[in-house]
């Protein structure tokens, strides 16, 4: 029996059925959802595209649909998409929300090249051909309206499309930035619908055309994080634009030439653009014009160092954006259709909303475990008695023994003379020795271990973990110095509270709201039992099991908080609370 064209596979009865049009420009994919295709995203009461982008970023339900479309197994780490909505004013063909592996962008040039064609071919706006055989298409983007000029023969669109950008301007030039692993470099920051950092790959001892892609991605990601930390961008009119979208590494050929200049754009969560990057071309033209390297209507050709695809760009008109001198940039490139898709979900699929492979966290935990374990062993070996995994300590009689400067201690003069100086020796000082060995081993071992174990993990991730620890160790040292005794006595209670709070946060972040959600993935059960063990350890540490008949019933209550969470989750919607809290609502 022949399959019906409208047949759908078994799916969740109330689950979404999302149909998409697949396109690409310069090799960069674009997964397009037509207006009305995403539940809950249509503008209500005249909401702007910018307001809808805020809703998309704040809504757990909409974010699940973004991950469903962008992430594996339906997409991949470098997938890009456009969610179209009806234009409330009816002046534009559609509003466009641009989505990627991390969230939503404010502008996407390669997407505009694709959407201009789609708007005509799918009847989103009536074609109004000009004398040159082109039809204008207005698209409302979060950064503002963009006009695409699309070839139109009365039946179908042509592949070479051009568009005029929003006002593009330079934020700063020759900004000194300290980039971990690369030293101090000079970067330019420019806006072309989104803010990008620009620098020559040669500055980082790389070649944008011949260096390994992994090295280019690591370097660009490191620059992005450094610029975010050391410089605050500011759009004079739209506060939502105030973020660094990514870094574009160039071949340094910024002076006008008829020869193509190459670049690579790394944006969002280390996502690599296969095209020359339309909004990046816009910003780079604005930068070259600002520096006096090109004139109005001088066309430059930009080549993607990953695919060799070409876009052209030229400044066509001077403009203003607040107090910034700006230019309107025309970007041109080819876009193509690659097919259509229909996506559904099944209720019992544990990965129904997608996933991204990320080995970084696993290897960071593994190397940290090795460092901490070795540091603990070495600390015991250098403590009295030296060379033994045992320690000789003074007895702790009361809390005041920890604070000999404030109280009169009751030292044990018989066991060891150290007790005359530290009433709880070595319980106080041994922690500082342990932290010191942890720090030394981290600096010596972590870069080497990560490089050996995770060959695909780059410099950015290695140095992120080291710099995080450099902030963390002083905090731990201060806590031990000031509150060592309180921590010693309160440790069981701290374990109890942490086990409860972290379990609730984990289950909320993992969207575990029913018993069924808990059992679909083994990892969730492992995390649950691990927290139960910690909870039980806290109870045992407090009670010391002195009265078995009283303490055993307490241990039987260990699963109670998790059961309470699952039974009340449908009323409290904890995953939504966590998401809205993270977004400042």
C-alpha cells in the first residue's frame, strides 16, 4: 500500500506538529517555521517582534520548542532557524525571530537572504516588481525593519538576493583586551544588527584560512568571553541589543581591494557560521568605512573561510543611530531551498526536546576529582606523623577551642606541643594546606589532563575552569579562616540543607515534574540516590546513631522531600519558577 503524503508517525496526542522549510545561504542552514507554526508565539495586542523575542527567551515552553528544532537529533550544534510571525501592522511580509543553539539573536543576514525568497514564493506578501525585475520584501527583525530585494519573474524567486541593513556603526576601535591563553590583544567592536568583536586571526598566531577549525573556534570564543567581561556595549536606542553576539576573525585585509577578504564568525555557544555572516559583513563594512578604508558604494567581497562561499557588501548611505555616525549597508548573496520537514514528538521519548553533546563538564569534573584526591593524600602524608595516611590531632572539647584569640583554650599538653598553639591541631591548619595543594595541582595538572583526556576541548574551557577556581579558593580560605569552628560543628546541617536545595534545583532545571519523568533517564535516578545518600549522611552525622530505635525512622524519611516535590510539582510549576527567576521576572 502506498504511503499517504499527509501521514504522520505515532506521536503525543497533544504534542506539537511543526512543519518547516529548509534553506541555506552560503552553506549556513536556515530552518524556517511559517507564521502560525509555533504555538504561543503569534503577536497579541500588537506586540512587537522585539517583545516576542523577550517572550521567547523567558518562556520555558517556547524554549523547549526552540531546542526541539535546533538541537540533536533533529538539528545539530550549528543549526540556525527563523520563527516567522504575522506582522501586526501588515506593512511587512512577516516578523522574524532568529534562533540558534543558545537562544535568540537580534539579526541574521543570511536568514534575510533566505526569507526574502520564501516570503514571495509562499505568498506572505504580494510581489511588487520594480523596473529591474526585483520585488522588495520588508521583514521586521528584533533590531528593526530590513528590506530585501528579491529577483522575481512572476512565478518564482531568483537565488541572488540583496538587502539594506539597519543603521550600522562602530562602538569602539583598538580596544585592549586581556584574553586568557592569548595575552593582550586589540579588538574593534561594531554593530550590524548585532554587536561583534573583530580582530585579525594573525593577532592570535592563527591563520583564518589554514588553521584548524577547533583552534579558531577556541580563540574566537575566548575573545568573546573576554570582551563581554571587560567592555560593555551600548546601543543608543534599543537596550535589548546590548550584548556581544560573537567574534569575527579576519585575514586582516581591511583596505579596499577587488580581491575577496576572508573571515570566520563564531557566535552564541561556540556556533560556527558557514557563510561569510550577513550581519557580520554589515558591521565589518561599517568598521572599514569608519576607518576611511572604503568609500560609499565601493563593493567588497567577503569569503567564508569554512566553505568558501561569498557575500558582497557596500555602504550605500550615511545615517545616524543616536549620537553614532552610521551607514546603511547593502549585503548581497545567494540563497537556496533544500527541502521541507515535519517534526513531532512522542511522550515517552526522554530526548524529545533535543540535546547537545558537551564533554567539557564531564572532563572538568574528572580532572577536579583527580586533583582533589591527590591533594588530600599529599596533605595527609605531610601531616604529623609524616609519611602516614593517619593524623595525630588534639581533641575538640568545645567551640571556643577553634578561636584561641578570643577565648581561653583548653589544650591537650600531653599528646603534642602543637596544642599549645592550636587547640584543635591540625583540624584548622590542615584545611589551608589542602587548599594550597589543590591550587598547585590544578595549575600543573588540569591543562595537561584535559588536553590528554579531551583532545577536542580547547583552551577556552581549560582556562575558564582555572580562572573560576582562582576566584573560588580565596573564598573558601576566608570561610575556613573566619568560620572554621562553625563549619566544623554545622557541617552535618550544611550537608542536609545542600542536599535538599541542590536536588530541588536539579529536578526543576531538568524539568522533572512527574514520576514518569524521573524514570525515563538513568542519570536522574543516579542523581536522586546520590542526594539521598548525602541526606542520610547528614542525619547520621547529627545523631551518630546513638539511639538506633529513634534514628532509623529518621533515615526512613530520607525520600520524603523528593516525594513531596513530585506530588506538588503540577501545582507549583517549579521549572517555570526557575526560568522566570533567571530572567529577572
